[in-house]
């Protein structure tokens, strides 16, 4: 038995219990150094399939694999102690059947130590949520603007402007909740719809471009840190300019290497002070 005093991670049921009492603060992370910095400040880290675009420079999220996301999630889990870690299921890994979804989700959780998976999808995917939850896999559902459906939706477009689409998205969220989802990510929907879904659901909503009324918020970490190459979505806010700090530090390093100011004897082995 371990003699270390362990800090317990925030659990999935704890996150659900925050509804109405505490806002969920969440961000994405794909690597150990970033995850380590986020750990003590957040309730949840999502190892998002956005790493396809943010980390690999792919044009969309469709080409990331379960193996890639499992490896990123393993790094994030090993660098954190406190936060609840959720891993995204990639495009094609869960839509075909609940059984296939379960097998892939179980392998991703076993291979990474993540506590839950996220799936994008309308109400038609609710049976998949139910199948996984009933077999021990906590599911975070994602409705509204679903980047994995970009080819069906015709791009990354905000949703819910018409009554018909707004009603459908509400029903999507309700279907996943009834199937056992522990929370629902609402992405890129109108303020009014974000508010309405949040007021209707008994599980927390986690918004990204979905109104301050949501029970929590999530953003892509690179967007808030100024690491997205100057272009951030309308719904994001840049809280720091780490990109400029990195660029200045690298320029200083290159200058010192070229001028011979680095390395100095203190950086050498076998040189007496
Ligand atoms: O992949 C992702 O980063 C997401 C968002 C909800 C942040 O799905």
C-alpha cells in the first residue's frame, strides 16, 4: 500500500455535482508540460481532437487516430494529479456501432488513464452513449457545432439560429443526458440556446461559444495563451501572449549562439569555476 498522501483527482460524478453550485473551468491540453501547468487551476482537461489542427497543423480534426490521442492523453494523465482528464474519441472510432465505440473507448482509457471519453453527435448517437455508460465508460457528449461533422454541416458554422435547428440541438442534448452523459459540451450556438439548454438539463453544460449561462466553459489552451498564430475564434479570449515571449527568447538564444555569448564555461563539463 502506498505511504504517500495522495491528492485525489476530481471525479466524473464530482463534476456532475457542480451543476448549480460551481462553474466548471476546463481547457484542452495535449502535452505533459502544458498539462502540468494547468493541473491545479482547473476542474477538467480535455485531450481534444483539436490537437489535429493545433498540434499537427492538419486542416481539420478528422485525421487524428485513437493511437495518437491515447498517447497524448497518457502524457496529460501522467503530468497531472488533481484535474479530471477526458479524452476525445476521434472521427470514425465510435459512430459505426455502440460495440465498436465501447472497444475503442475502453482501449483509449486503458492506454491513457483518462477518466472519461467525449463523443460528438446528435440524438442518433445517444444509444452509443448509453451502451458505454452502462459498461463503465463515462461519456461527455458534444452537440451544436460538431467539428467532426464539418463536411455535413458545410464548415465550422455557428448553429441554432432557426427555431427548428435550436429545438433539434436541445433534443440532442436531452437524448445524451437521458442516455447517461455526465455533462454536455455545447459548441458554437446562440446565446439564447446555450441558456435554454443549460436551464433545461439536469447535468452541467460546458460551453465553447455557447453563452456565459453555461455551467462551465472550455477553450483551446493555445488560443488563450497567444500560441495560435494570431488568429483566435470570436468566442475565445487571449489571456497572455506567450507566443511573443517564446519568439523573443528564441531570438535571444540565436543571437547569443551566433555571437559566442552562449555557451560560457559555466555550461561546460570539466571546466573549473
Ligand atoms: O477538441 C476540442 O478541443 C474540443 C473542444 C470542446 C475544445 O472538442
